């Protein structure tokens, strides 16, 4: 999903529209930070840390954790057309405000030794992503094996935020550290019904002390919350409507545990997703409907004897496959999704819907002359994906066709993306007989035997 175009002075999505996000399952302090762990919060601009994670910072300091905020830029581009303040003057003002905010967030701690510390890199505002090496070097200097890294969400929609999030995620993944991502501008431009990615996040409830410290820290940024002058170009960047998103006693984080997610986490992850939303991927949307039509049109044979669908979700594609196959075995890691799919497909006696966590729990039926893996492969680790491919090869007919169809944009929290899945199939010598490539997804129909007849 490409980053949206937005400006801070647009009305945006109201805070009340996001009440649903703050009703997500909660996490505790000990789930976010293990005893003795340090917290490093890396942000692009002054105030990012307070808006997205001020309560977490205050709580961590109060619980005795070492907290360091890495400030990448001084935010001197906040008012690019100002005639009353130069960028250099704004940099001085915003650095001073940031220092005051750090003092406010540390005030929740009763131990003076647990004040919030910080380091400022002074990178150019608006071009933070061009200095990934410097940011990565600083993070590596500060982290320990027990560090948790927090950063803006990689899909926040602001180029600097997204860049910092990508760098933090890369360091955390390589070093095996827990990563916490927090949205900021996402609340402004996204809409909960149209963009369901927030459903993977979790809420962290702030105690009164942490909530109070966050309010003090937010008040430390008058250059962003009040006009610099009466001129239009000096209007506040953080409007009162926008700030309402952060006047809550909860903060929201996407948590990625050390190491990439894979099959063992799939059941819990997707049960939680389907519990919170009966249709998390909007299977009746124009995109999903058209993608199914492309997939079905790519199947040259009018009828298949026995099909295996991996990752069947609630059965939208399964129902269409049932009309082209004499038998369909549809499996999913989420038992919540399986139950819903069984209800949906109850009229199709030749369809079996099973709860299985592959590759370990592979179906014992077969052989299959059609295997469909749609929006599924990147929820496996690389090793698991190779094992799934081995299982496919061992359970299909010589003339079988394998359909891979995957979203091409980043998949937060998981080891692979769509291109990785398709490249892995090619490395095994599978032959693509049909290739359909769009900006959002790649669909290919493979045969596993190079000598197999063309489809």
C-alpha cells in the first residue's frame, strides 16, 4: 500500500472514529519490556516521541528501565514558509522544547537515576531517510541484547517517519530485539473501515502518573500547537483536532517479537484478527473481487479433480474454486476463520475445510492437481516456506498446477514479502506458465515438472 498524500491542515479523520482502535486487546508493561530491559525510542522529529510513545516512556522510566530517546532531526522544516522564523531559529526552539519534554516524561519516575536521557543527531528535517547509516550506527551503539526499540510505524505515511521505522525494524530484526511501532499521522489520513492494518496493533493503558507526564510533555511544544505569529504560514502544525488522537489514557503499538513471525504465531495472530473483525481483508472490496477473477481466469482447465487451498480464510475464494473442482480441501491456521468458512460453504458437500498449521500439519489427502496459495506464503519463515514447497511437490500429480498470488507491498512483522515467495518457487525449478503482474499483486501459475504439457 503506497504512502498517502496528506497535509496537516486537512480536516482528517476524527479521533472518535478511532475509538475502535483503542478497544483492541491490551498489553502490559511487562509484556512490552522484560525486567531489566532498556528502552530506546528513535524518532524523526521533536514531539514524535511524546505523541506516539510518551506514556510508554514515562512508564518505563518509572519502573526503573533505562530509557534513551534518539532524536534524528530538530524539526526545523515544520513551518517551511514562515517569514518570521528561519530554519535555524526553529531548530533551536524545537530542540529546547524537546529537552523540556524529556524532563516532563522523566517526572513520572520517583528515582532521579531513571530520568529519560536522549541523543540528538541533528540530521536535516525532511531528508532523514538519506542518513540511514548514521541512524543505524547510533542504534547499534546504544542497544544491548535486552533492549526494546520503539519507533514510528513504517506505514505512518510521513516519509521521515516511515524511513526511521524501516531502519529501526531492520536493526531489531538483525539483532533479535523486540520492536514496538506507533502510528502518528496514520490516525489523521487513514480510515478504520478502509484500512484494517490497525487491527494487528495492541493498546497500552497509561496510569494517571504516566498520562499526566505525557500531557506535560505535549504542552512543552508550543511552537507546534500554537501559532508562531498571526500569519497563515505560521499556523500550528498540530491542530487541536489532531491532538485529540493523543489525549487518551491509552497508546497503541504494533509489537514484533525477536526473530521473524512464522507458522507458530499464525493461529494466535489470525484468531485475534478475525475475532476483532469478521472481514479483516474486505473480501468483497473491488480489489479482492477483481483479484479473484484474475486468478480464476488464469486457470486454463475447466475442471480440476482435487484442489488444495492454503490459507482459505473465510472461504471467499474457496467458494469460487468449488465451482471448478470435483473436490476442494481448504485449510487455515485460524480455527475462528475455519468455523466461519464451514458455515459459508455448508452447501458444498465436496469441500472440506480443515484447521491445520502447515507445514507441520499437512493434509493427508491427495494427490492434488491444483494447489492455490493466495496471500499466504509470506506468513511463513523462509525455512517453513521451503518445507511447504517440499510438501506440495510430494503431494501433487505430475501435471499439477500451483497458483501463487501475493500482495507486493511490505508485510509488517513477517520475514518475507510477496516477491520472496515467488522467487523461492523459481529457485526450485518451478516453471511459470502464466504471469500476471500489477502494482499491488503478482499472480503466477506454475508447473513443477518442466516436461509437463503447457496449460
